[in-house]
């Protein structure tokens, strides 16, 4: 009978020391995981921005094909936001024609327009290489985006691959 009473009085659970040890282990794991997760989120934002940029280029290319009219696509960075405008060749664009190139503005992302600010599409959507100015992006030239606050800064870019207007998204070393 005494044995039976001892079994009934035993309590199951964790001691305070065990609870503290588990809390410390979880806290340590969280300090390791949170910065990596935040970097992952930033890189996903960079990928999304590159997809938005590629989408804008493809939209204007398709517009040129659909309407059978040559179009110019122009980019600029204004106040930390990336803007674009598309207009028919030969028309004079208004300053009010600029639209946001990205769905939402992103912090610490830089737009690199080293090769120019314009893409010229022929009426069939192919790339017009007649532009002799330094502002026109030619075949195998790119528009790049980079995330400056990571080391090394990841880069994404959209490359005009061929005269036929093949557009390709690339990343990191290819975008240098």
C-alpha cells in the first residue's frame, strides 16, 4: 500500500532548470536563424524586382508586335523609385507618362543603367540597333539591379540576348 501511495504522489513535468536550458537553446538557435532569414527575404525582393523589370520589357515588346508599330521603352530612377515609359517611335513623350516599373518601391535596391536608358523595338518586336546614341541598349547589354546592403551584393539583370528580341533574366557574376 505504501508503494501505491508513492506512485500516486509523483509529479511529472520539467524543472525550472530544464525549462531555462531549453529556452536558452531556442534563443541561441533563433539568433542564428533570423539574420539568414532576413537576407533570404531581401534576395526574394530583388528577384521579384527583376521579374517586374523583365515583365515591363516584355509588355512593350508584345505591344509593338500586337500594334505592328515601333516602340521605345525608356527607364529612369527618380527619387529612389524606378520608372519607365513606353511610346511610339516618332512621338514626343510627356513628362507625365512615367510609371512605376516595380510593383512596390524597395529599399536598398539600386538600378544600374550603365549601357543606356532606352530599348528600341521594331514593329515586329525585334531589337532596333540603328540608334547610335549612348542611351540605347543594344544586343547583349543589360539592365541590372543590385542589393547593396549584403556582402557580396547580389545582382540580378535583364539581358537583351539577340536581335530577335530574346530577353533573359540572369544573376550575380553574369550581371557584372
